[in-house]
C-alpha cells in the first residue's frame, strides 16, 4: 500500500482547493496517483455543486466589458460576500462578461453553453461554474446581463463591485462618466418624467391620495375645515409631479453641482444621453435570514436523537 504523505495531500489541496481530509481520501483510493485522485475529487465536487444549486445567491458582483462601441454588463451572484473576493470567482465573472460582449448570447442558458475552460474545468462556461461551486463550496449563478451594440458611445462606472452603470451617449466622454457616477449615487428609474413606469406613478398617486385622506380625518377631528376636492386633487398631483422629478435623471440635481440639473449639465457639455442601465447586486432577491440559535439547537437535538 502506498504511503500518503502530508506533502502529497498539500499538493492535491493546492491544485483542487478541496478539504484536507477529502484530498487524503482521494489519494488513498487512487493509491497515490495524483491525476487519478484529482479526477476522483472532480467527481465529488460535481455532486457538491448539485447540492448547493438550490441555495440563495443574494451577494455577488457586477462586471463590465467594453471595447469601442460594443460592451456588456453582467451580475453574477453567490451566497456570501466572502466569495466576492475569491480570485477564481472574479475571473469567472470577468470571463463571462467578456464572452457576452464578444458572442452576443440570447440568454443565460446560451451564455452558459459557450466554450470556456478555467482552473481545470470545462469545456463550457457552465462546466466551469459547476466546478467552482464544488471547489469553493458555495452556489453561484449568472443572474442577468445586457449587451450594448447600438453604435452609441459607452461610459461605464463600477462602484466597488456591487453597483454597475452603463451609459449610452453621444458627446463628451467625461460628462458621460460623471452621469454614470451620478446614476450610481441617485439611482434614477428613467431618463425623463414621461418615461417613469406607469406602475410606479400609480403607486405614488395612491400613496398621495391616502395621505390626503388621512389629513382630512385629522382636520375633522381637530374641528378644522376640510379642503375641497379640487384642492386635494391639486395636492395629490403636486406630490406625483415632485416624485417624477426626483426619480427621472434629467430632472435630478447633478451630484457634482447641485445648482444644475443633469439635463442642464448635459446641454452645457454638448452631450446627449440616449439610455442607461443600472445594476445593483441582489436587487429584488429575498435574502435568507438564518436563526443561528435555532440552527445550533436543531443540531444538538439531532445529535441526541442519533445517540
């Protein structure tokens, strides 16, 4: 029987990033053959990936890739913030967004099927993703992406790795970059008031109407005169118009000079913003909140039952 040394285990761990005991077991089963042991671990890591695939991925990164007038932005999710600093995870994310810019896949499934190899995994991007899930021990997923190839100039801004903005524009590149930074900070939902989604407008109108009704109840209770329907309607509409200005890019006060609106700044620099895309990591994903005390209690109970 071949003796499995600590240096052999360390070497296999360095190649696969698998747990120490798993490396020792694989080497023992492979009778010291490093290549066979690595293959055995790949199989085990693959099964681990499938077990991780249903876990919530609400952390992650936003990455961009731009070459000339062609570019892409991608959100890649994982389970914990710790993994967002992992070199392999970051390399996978950047490689994926580069593939989007170059190949124009129709959706995430088409992206995942593209040829790609890394860290000994392949031959597709999906194979690399599954391999890294096993290697790192966390679920990860390509959530959403957008490719840009309209012929417009592209300005990008990444606030750390959690917020990404792509601005499609004509004119001054520095002004467009400033607008991208402004969007990351102020998070407008549209270019102009007219383009704010109807459902958001309806929701805001409903909130304003509810507030007006509440004010009327308070006025009656205090013995004060109730405003006419006409005045109430004007108040509601005024609240809606204020909201529209706050959430539309052109009407927002420019973050670097609040004496100007973004629209005024763009006119002064001869720049026309045609569209923008804003990604915030985990936006809309419901995070799981773990009850640590309950989890420990459940483990203790399970141990007692097993005994």
